[in-house]
C-alpha cells in the first residue's frame, strides 16, 4: 500500500506587509515553507514593492492592494508572474472568496471587517489580529464563525495567552481573566507630564516593536481597552470578570483565574511569532526559534494596578461593555479620529480620551446592530461627531 504526501495547507494572509503579516510569513518559512503550505492570497496597502516581492517569493495566486491608486503599480510589478492582481474593497472581497483553509486577519482598521467576515462565513479558520471584528461587530462576527463552521484563533498576545491556558473542560470554573499591560512609555508619568506628550515619545514602546498607530494606542492604553472588549466576546465573559494589571517586563502575557483559587499564566519572550505559531499549528505546538526564558537572569516580575485617571481608556472600555449595542464601534471610530488628530498635531495626547467619551455619550442612543451596515453607520456617525467636536473645541 502506498501513502501519498499530505496536501499543503492553503493560507491567505490579509495584511501581509505589516508587522503581523511579515512575522506570519517568517513562521510559515520555519514550519516548512512551500513544502507544507500554499499561499492563496496576500494583501497589503501602500507598500507595493514588498507586497509584490512577497507574492513572487511565495507563489501567491492573488495579490491585492487595499488602495485603488496603487493597482497599476502592483500590476506592473507582477507583470509576467502569472499572479492575479486586484485592488480596493472589491479586491479584498475577492481575496476573502478565494479558497483557503486558514486566514490571517491582520488588516488594520474597519477595512478588515468585511473581508474577514466573508472568509469566516466561507468556513475558513480565522487567525484574528484585527481588533475591529470583535470590538465593533462582535456578535455578528461570532455568528459568522458559527455559521461557517471554522475556528476562531486569537493572535493578539494577550488573547492567545488566555486561549492557551483556558482549559476547555473547566470553563464553568473560570472566575476571571487578567490581561497584562506593559504600561507603555508613560507607566510612571504624571498627568502633567502626559499633557505635553509628543508623537515621538508616545511611539517609543519599551518592549514591543510595532507600527505607529498601535504604539500610540499602547501608550494611551486604548489598545488594552479594545482588548478588554475583545476578551468579552472571545471567551464569553462579563465585564466584571475582566481585569487589567500592569506588568512592565511583558513576560506574562495574560492569566486565567479559577474558582479554586488557581491562576494559570502563559509566559514567554515578547515575540509575536509565539502567538502566530500557536494559531497556525493548533492544537499542536510548533518548534520555533523563539528566545527561551532564562529565569535566573530575569530574576523578578513586577505588577501594579493601572491608574484609570491617567489612563481613562480602560474605564471607557468598561462603559462600552456595560452599555452594549454599538458602543464598541462608536468608541473605536471616535478613537481613530482622535488618534489621527494627535498624530497630525491637532489634538493633545490626553484629549483623545476626552473626545472619545463625549462621542460615546452623544451616541449612546444608537440601537444594537442587526447587520453589518448598522456597524458601519455607527462607526461613520462616531467619526463625524468626533470631527465636529474638534472643530467646536469641545473636547476639554
């Protein structure tokens, strides 16, 4: 009797030119590369040169730039390669329709919502790195996963840590989850010092290498606020079961507390490839070239409670969870506008939370989302209201 070689797993990477996407391809290479995997789709945005280089190196079937204005450049770069090219929203939806067993959803922002939901409905396993799917459209996204029959595999280091230590047969005994946060560059800064924060100081994360926006979100702890909302949807938690603790070494990535007093934690070097590899190989653990912890050299792990006066984003996350409905989409939309204004020098660092809270209050009357158009409408109204408030200088 002869046995045939196992067919390569088909992968699509939405956001392949970003940090998560590049690390995903690095993990795929370490786990056998094109001998074990087939790349169906790669998508990017403005970095056409890198996207084209990736597509050629991996023999992708389709390469998509999210920006229509970069279509011709990408088409030219891939001319003669046999790789199909598409762009814009329609291109991303075409990417979602392509057959793939496993999809890395790492497109930043609301642009990643529609294609990720479409891939979920098609039945692919979704490795989730996009926050908006759960923050803005949690109930609808989880419904798409259930209807499609695929698996939802969290990639954020904190959620992946919980995923690793949350014992499936002990869900009844889960008392709390504890998300760790480094505290970013302003963990010990006073309110007065934070009032004068610049983009350059806000982007300087002490532990992780990330893009500009996510680095600033980490500094303001809006990133952790979004992760709190995500955790509620991912693990079926109440707001009261979700805690945040500052842990400046970023060695413990999150913890699960049980009703018998036990706390299980996932530890590791701050390297996104651990979470990506676990999601790609689940339920088996892969062999990856990740730095091993040297506990003798590490010597100590520190913890402290977060100050919600200096980091009000955490309080706003709880408010959004308690109110429910589309408040997650409103929080995220308003925050995105405020973040852009801070980057452009039109808004102070501390005012980002002020404007977000004001918009959340102004749009608290919006009904729950029955379909994706309701989510997009809430996001649009939040962005518009945030812009109006900044023009009126009513953000404090």
